[in-house]
């Protein structure tokens, strides 16, 4: 049994993902949300309906297909080593990786993973995975039990800072200043 506020917050947590082009368990979450909504009291449904007209969590739409998103997430949950063909900025390579997890930022999906080819942790954009093999791989997996997605973020905070900067001088009108703000 949920309070009215809890029910509304659960609905909007789910709604906050609606602008993502691809989601793991997309069909299942839509089905669960319909069931959840169906059993709510009519007053709560009315409040949710009104709020959905007035509140949105907009994420820029990136229409890059991520057909292996669910597979990568499942591999991270089961701590599997998977073989991928990856299209990086410079070349296409075949890699064996052990995913730590997945996260989304600015409409794109990412997978930090241990890469057995480079013998180090690397970050992979999931939309750049061309193929993925779930067959048994002879590479012995490493123990990532204590290496969570939160730990990865903490250890790689500097990766999220803009390192390439370009000096740009722009002259703006008063209207332009307001738009930039």
C-alpha cells in the first residue's frame, strides 16, 4: 500500500525515462506502470493525470540504436565476460570485456568494463557495439564484487570534466544573453 505521495513519485520516476530512445526492460516497465496505474485510487489517478500535463523530465533525444543494451546489463549483473566488436573513434576492434554496469548521460548509454585486451578498465559507448557474443569465453573473469558502478564514478570523476577547451568570443544582444542564461 502506497501513500498518495509515494504513488505519484513512483509514477514520475518511471515517466522520467520516457524520452530515452532505448531502455533495458522497456516493455516490462511499461507493462508494470500500466498495472500500477490501474490499481491506484481514482483521486490519485486524477492528480497524476494533471501533473503529467504540467511536469516533465526532458532528456535530449538521441536516436542512436543500442540493440545490445539489455545484453550488456545482463552480463554486468551475472559478471560475465563477453566478446564484442566495437567501433571506436579510430577503428573497429574485437574485445573481451567484463562489464561493471551501465549508465546513461546526455541521452547516451555507457558501459565501464574491464577490457582483457588492454588489461585495464575502459569506458564503452553501448551504441558503438557492433556485435556481442554471449558464448562461453575461455578468459577467466576477474572478481568485480566490490567494484560497483558507484565506485567507478568515484574513481573516474576527472573523466566527466571537459578537458578539450576552445576559446570562443561571442558578442550577444540582450535577448541573446537571456537565452544563454
